[in-house]
C-alpha cells in the first residue's frame, strides 16, 4: 500500500515497508531532477513543492515525473511511480504556487 498526503506545501509519500532496497525518489523532467532520500527506515519520503517550483519553473514543460529507484547488491531499477491503482491512497492534494508558477 502507498499513501500520498499533502500538508500545505509538503507532499508525504509512504510505502509502508522497510527500506531494504535502498529506495530513492526522483522528481524529474527531461532536463533536470531532484533526488529524495527516505526520511526514515520505512520508505517514507517528503517532497517540498516550493523547492520543486524553484527547480522546474524555468523549463517550458508541463510534465514532471516521479521515478522510484531501488538498488540491491547487484541491480538498480527505475520505474515511474503510478498512483492510479488500488494500492494507492491519495489525500488532501491542492495547488501550490509562488504567484507565477
């Protein structure tokens, strides 16, 4: 189960499992990315949307992807984070703006 919750300008993503595979999240477009490390040993992440606005506001692209990276001793895998299945609960999302972006 995955939980995505917003509180003001922060997005909290929880995978509700131990971080055994050195999990990371990337918020990215085709030119730039922000890497997020888990905030604890249970694969919980925190994304500051104001930081995301600052990094991506100069690009003329509307799409930003959330990528999951998992690494074990042998293999590193990346995949798009999907939120449209029955294993994901999404709460309280709202728009965040710096006045222009």
